[in-house]
C-alpha cells in the first residue's frame, strides 16, 4: 500500500485538502458534481480545517459537492452532542457553502425495524450519484475502517453493526464512560468503501502504529478489516512518524 510519511497532521492535511479541491474544480469545469465519502473522529479534522480555509480565502465552493458519511452511532439522535451529525456540522458543513440536500449521514434515530431498508437506500443513493470519487478514512485500533469491526466481510454493505470492545473503550472519552457509549452503529460496508474510486487513509500518532503495521504488512484478513484496502489500487495512506514506528 502506498504510504506517505509526513511530518504531521497539518502538512498531510494540506496535501489531502488540495487533492480534494483540485478534483472539485476539475469536475466543476466539466459540469459535474464531486462525491466525497467523509469520516469523523480526530483523523480528518485538520483536513476539514484546511478545506474551510480554502473556502474562505481561495474561493473554493462546495455547491457542486455531494457527501456521504461513513457512519453514525446507533441509537443516536442528531441533536446529541456525540452525534456525527453534530460533529460534521461543527467541523465542516456549518462553515462552507454545501447545499443541505447534498449531505448524507446515516440516521441513527430510526426505529430498528426501519434500518435494513434505510441502509439499502443509502447504498442506492451513493450509486445514483455515480459512486464516491474520494473516500476519506481513519483507522481504529480494532482495525476498523468506518465501523467495520473485525469479522466484517469483504462484500459487506451499509448495515447495522456491533462495536468492538476496543472501539467502545476508545469512545469512552467522548461519552464520559464506557457504559454510555452506544453498543451499535450504522456503517458503510467494506464493499461500499472499496467501490470508491480513490481512498485516502490517515493515521496520526503512536497509538495507531501497531494496527497500521497489521493493515499494511500482514496478509489480508477479516480480523483486520482495514487490510482489505490492500485489494484496492488507488489507496494512499498519510501517516506521521509516530504512527510508522512499528513498520519494518
Ligand atoms: C469515523 C470512522 C472511524 C474512525 C476511526 C479513527 O467516522 O469511521 O473509523 O476513522 O475510529 O478515529 P480517530 O480519527 O478519532 O482516531
């Protein structure tokens, strides 16, 4: 897997944001929309900051951008301070000119009997937009991408899943305690992610070093769902020095 080792989040984020901005401008010139797959969590925050800067200072417009977020906790109301809806509004959408109708985030507030149908509609919406041009990813210490935890199948699509204990432990800092973290989430599948034309994964910091090694250097396995990215031919990883210390 192609790996860019950058000095830090800021430098990496600038490169990633300019790749995204160039594509938006290129497609706009052809009268086309750009479809972005977006992640939450700490990994993409600097990328969103840089995109907001480009919007404010360089006239970058998001009028022709359509977004699909990877995941949302379940159950989760959009007003909850830990919802990914809140996160995306605060970190990106409230600061750019994207039309509200172009934003898609899995709905964590639906009754359980509506989820299956909702998830197939989410998949259909992605297809109807022509598929995802660039998918941003972080990686969890469980090996997850999106919330595709160990055991996720290569052909999995958007669905409801159980969170791995490692993911719940890592989310405890946001929720105040482990027992306040939702046990489930709605997530795009491995197949949804692998269908994106280009994938950019970021890994920052020491606590990603062990899982980064497994993802890159060990055989593809459902035990490390991120290892499925080895099967995609347009993946770029951005990592800082601390995240690469375990690599051989
Ligand atoms: C978030 C997501 C997750 C995170 C991963 C890393 O939408 O899909 O896979 O990318 O848990 O989280 P951070 O970036 O907070 O270390």
